[in-house]
C-alpha cells in the first residue's frame, strides 16, 4: 500500500534549547487510522505542527503522499486537513464563513466553498448555528466546527490533535462514528489522544512518543498482544472474612466484597473461577481494571529507558 | 496551486478582511470621519479665517487633502496591524499557514484589506469635506495614484508592526509615538516654506511629507516637493517594505515556532 506519510530522522530543537523531537522516523500507510500517543510534552503536537507547516523543523524530511514538504510544500499542504488541539478560528466570525474561507485558501470557488461548508456543517450538526458568532458555540460545537473546517478541502490525510478533549461521552462517541466513516471512505487519519480507549477503539496502528523519541510503532493488535498480564476486578456475592490462598492465581483484597485478580494471557480464566468456587466464593460480575492499552502505555512510558524498541 | 486558484485564495482573504472592518464599521469607519470633521470645523472653519491664505489657497482648502491623507494613512495602518495581530493572537493565521496559499498572496490579501479600509475612510472623509468646501481637483490621476500608493505603503508598515507585536500594547506604540507625530509634521496643516531653513531640511526626512504634498498637488496643483521625488520615494518604500514583509512571512517570524 502507498505511503500517506513518510517521516525520516525528524528533529526539532526550539530556540530555548528544548529538544522536542529526536530522530523520529515513521511511515503511515494510505487509508490507515493511525494513533500517535504519548504523555504531555512528549512531542506529539510538535510533530503535528511540523506536518502542518506551523512549526519549522530543525532537521529531517517529511513527505506527504509523495510530496516533500521542503521542495513541494503546496502539493503536500493540499493533501492535509488539520484539527488542532486548541481552538484556532476567528471567534468573531460565523461558522459558515470560517469553513467557506478555509475552502477559499485551497483555491475552491466561493460557490463550491459554501456548498461544501453547508454539507460539512450539516453532517456535524452545526447548520442551525451557521450564522452565530463562533465564540458563542459550546466547546463540543467548536471542536466539530474545526472538523468541518478541516474537511472542506477533502483532505487525503486528516490530522486530529486530541479532537475529543473536553467533550462529553455522547459527542465523543458520535465523533468516533463520524471518523470511522470518513476513514472507511478512504481518508487516512492520524489521531493523537489522551483517551487510550479512543485509540484502542479507532486506530489500526499506533506509535508512542516519549521525550521526543519514538518508543513504539506497531499495529494496535500486536501492541495489545504484547500485554502479558491483565487485571480483573471481581464483585462478590457475599462478604469475605479473609483472603483465600489460590494455587494458580494471584489475587488481592480490595474490600470485603471486591477482589482483584491478575491473569496471564496464556492461562485460562476458568481455573480462577474453579478455584474461587472451591473456596465457596461466588462472583457476581467481573470487569477489566484498566483499559488494556492504558496499561501497556504506562508500562512503556514508565520503563521507557529500558524497553525502547527501535523502529 | 495554479494562478486561478491563487486568485480565489486572494479573493477569500480580501473578502474576509473587508467583512472584518465592515462588520465593526462603528469602530473602524465612523470615528475617523467624526475626528476629521472636527478638524474641518476647528482648524478650517474657526481658526482658518484668522490664518488667511496658505500657498495662495483658503486655509480650509489647503488642509483638506492633508486631512484626507491622514485618515487614509492611519486607517490603512490600523487595519492591517490590528487584523494581523488579532489573527496571531487568536491563532487563526494558522488557517492560512496550513493551506497551500503562498506567502505573497497572504501578504497581498492583507494589504488589499488595508487599502480597502483606507480608501473607504478616505472617501467618507472627502464626502464630509464637501460640507465645508467644494472639491477642487487639479489632477485626478495624481490624486488617485498617490492615495493608493500611500495606503499600500502604510498597510505594509502595519503588517510589519503586526508581525513583530507580542502584545496589544505593541500595536499601539508605533502609531502613537511614530506615525502620529510624523503625520502631523508631514505638512498637513502648513507649507514647509513657512519653516526656518533648518526645519525645512529636517522635514525632508519625513516620508509622509512627500505623500501629502503630492496628494495636495492632485487637488490644488501646488506642492512643496517635486512630484517625481514623491513618487520615487513612495515606490522605493513600498518595494523595500514589501520585500521585508515577505521575508518575515517566509521565515515565519512570530507565526511559526
């Protein structure tokens, strides 16, 4: 499959001496839904800033659908739509103008620009608000406005920098659905998010950046397969007097009616229930303690220095 | 981007800029018209008759071109500096920076917006001046070309100020401490022939003097400075400021990290 994005040895050192990116190289296939994860200050926004020409790189190369950002910037930029982390539209302009003007910057005729603005605002449920001052929109509406604006040039590569930050779960879910649809329609998507559930649910491939370095770059499935242990929380039918000693599983006491159990990937969960049953303990319900990806993410970032994987 | 697409992008920027100042016309167009009307009343109507003639013309007739020019200078400058700094402050300059629109189109778009506001205010002030004195036009071509050149020049200056500005204070320092004194000392209210020789020479260092005098020539047919010198200086400044503005945009000064 052709490459939507190719980054080679990308470095960024800010004027104050802060090195935000160190020799980052990665590739995103056309049509992919790619997650870019990392803790705060890891360099994700700097990387996205370089891709969208808002940050000047110190060294390295970026190619978007085969167009080098240094030698053919106009063609490279024409392929991109950006939904930044912070609101960056004129708060004193109405949504319809914001979206139509953005189309104009891509050389789209005014009539067609308004047509596309109408389509996007309707899809993102903002059509009723098209003439109000943007500053009066709610946080969720502002985020959707930025998505409507980013899609107006029909980008082949859509970059979303924490698009669902601060929006309620209902809007987040509807945004996920929408993003899946446009990805299914062929748009390559790069997503950064703090909601690891979001990355696990949406992304086929994931890269993790920490302290400016790429520490993981693989498929979501492979990443999750690398989890050796999962922790489950068990809600019990009756209160326990003490913690039973199990032969095959490690369990912890949370309170008299709640236990935590660590289960290796290779072990059967049935043996846990059999053993609990032998001790007269009945389990009412069971859930994952943490999001699986979150667990892995924490392991990678915390043990970053020891377990870095060169890609 | 082909030429047609670039023109569409330019139209989008200009439309946005014109809508911006039109939407807030009470802040952008009305105040300079009121201020200039007060100048006409106080300096032209009340004090003017006591001053008598200036270069052979009624004082009111003499100051009208200068006051129109002053309104165009301050409004062209103010439009671009506030719009550009506002777009940096709210970060919506990024809308253009991520798009394929070339830097020179962004620059021309902002300049056209500044010229549009300068001319809008200039026309409004000219209409108000008709209340006080009939319009005397010696050369429409000189009048029109000089007002356009001046609006372009001060729009460019406003953009440079906007690029360097890091706070709202920074966008008012230059207009207050540089632009206003130079405008007042640029021969709006007097002919430099009235000044002692030393101050006449000092006045020649003020670029606004050349523009005001050439513009006045368009109305009255008299100027303290040769027309060719005025055009040469205006065009030279425009070229220099244009190239410098383009350099700043290319470098991403203050807009890219």
